[in-house]
């Protein structure tokens, strides 16, 4: 699994596969996606990898990459990540605005 993701080492691919299988098992036992996000955060899975894992979990039901991003960033487990994401976007918008104002 995750062979389609460029730049992952075999060890990292193996770790993500193991976490994916654990999450899949939890979902099969009626755990909700918020519980999955908490597990990923507790396991120090990065936001980017959490989005990737969540996408793979949602895909069989027709979930998109956008759905996965929203699920991760808006989960209670990742409120800090959402704030960081918004701050980063705001800073880029400010930089872009300053460039536009100076030209």
C-alpha cells in the first residue's frame, strides 16, 4: 500500500500501512472518524500523512482528497493544525498583498 506516493521510504510506507490497517479495523468496529483522528494525533502522525491516511479510509465510500483534508483539519484533535494552516495562508495573502501594493 502507498506505493503510489512518491518519496516515501519503505519503512515509512510500512508504518503508514500498519496505521491504516489499524484505523480500518477501528472503523469496522464502529469507531467514528473523530476517534481515528485522535489516534493519528496520539501516534504523532503528521497532518499531511493523516490527510493521506484519511483519504484512503474515505475513498471506498466516494470520499475525496478535499473531504480528507477537511476531516483532518476540522477535527477536534487537530485544532492547532487548523490554526497553523490559517495563519500560514494569512501570511501568504499578506505577502501577496504587499507585492501587489508595491508594484
